[in-house]
C-alpha cells in the first residue's frame, strides 16, 4: 500500500473502533458533530458562531441551524461581544452543561475501556503516536540541522544503509557489514582536524548523513552518503554534499574521490552537477548482485 492507502486504512480502522460511524454517538441520541459543538461550548471560552465554524471546519449555515436547535432547548445563550456589538458570543446555559457533562463522562469511560487491555507502557506508546500525528499534521516541521556524529548515530547509519539498500538495490547483509567496518574504523581512529561526519536531523528524526575521511594528505574521500526517502527532493542531498566539499577545501585537500555504483543514478547526477567526473568503471559482483563499480573525482 502507498501512503494514501495506509492512511485511509487507518481512518477506516479508527472510525470503526471508536464507534464514530454510528447514527448516535455512544448511544446518546446526539450525532458526533453535535457532541463536538457542545464540547467546544463547554470549554468555557466565549466564542462566536463564525469562530466555532472555523475551529471545527463546519459549514456556517449548518452550524447556525444546529445552534438554533440548542438555543430552542434552552442549552445555549447569546450575548453581545463587547468588542463588536454586531457579533454575538455563545455559551452553554446550566441546562446545557447538565446535558454535556454525562456525555463527557461517557466518552472518557469509552476511551478507558478501549485502553483497558493495554499495559501502562503501551498506553504511553499510543499517546506518543497520537501526539506525533497531531504534530505532523498541524505544526510546521522543525528546521533541519547538520550536526556532528553522536552516540547512537552509528547504529542508525548501519541499520538504514542495510535496510534501504536491501529494499532499493537488493543488497545482502555483506553491504551492511561493510558499512559497519567503515564506521568502526572512523570512530576508533579518525583525525578530527581533517576528517568529519555530518548527520542531518529534524527534531529527533535523523534524515541523512555524509562523511569526509582522509585518503592521503592531498585526497579526501566521501563516504556513507545517505538520504532518507522522506527527505529526498528537499535539497538536503545538495546541502550535505556542499558542506562536505567545503570542509575538504578548507582542510587543504586538493581533490575528493568517492566510490559508488552505476545504479545509483540520482546520486551520480548530483555528483556530476557539483563538478565530479567519473574516472573508472568496472563491472563486478558484490553484495549478492551484479554491479558496476564507479570511482568519481573532483579537483578542489
């Protein structure tokens, strides 16, 4: 399933699980929309009909008819807005609150019953997932930051190289082993004056990485360049590559080389666009696949 199908599948699961498709919400005799309007009015803050419609994404005409029904039943009052006499502010009457209170209690009890079979740890995990959904759909994404290699990054780099290259290129576990060997060598013995790694993060989410390591006094080597699928097409690849090239120039290297495969077309196009040229190409078998090794170089 693609992303849209997965979200639609979750919507179907959630609406059925929470009983949102029933004609009457929790057997109350009220529709879900009516309960939501009562909830907003019970929140305590005076609100205009227009603001309420915007907050709930409701048609103003439909909401107006619903509010008139509430008002006719004695659940709703309207008072002039001190800041604008043309506008009325809405509030629940004591009778309206008597209607709403058992609905709120019933809703809490229904959620509690849904969570009853989950351990406290799983309940917290569920809350975290729900909050993540809210954040992703409402808040602007945090800025992407490039930082140094930190504790835990090595495991992520190995795992993501293994998973992504297996899915996209069919590589076997020997590729993951190679990545682990490269990382182990870097962590144990890199020269911080002439070698560096960058990890791109957005909040707590890792999105990519790139390494500049020493091949010899005049040659830097680009290694472990990875962009998560969710960050591709955002310009992050260009940003990481330029950061790496700039660092190599500033450290006095005269050239940079890299090793890749011909099948990595997007990466090769990025290298070519930044001045790299392919200097060697050799068909071989590696990582359980027939591949074409390529060496690229750029003068700094």
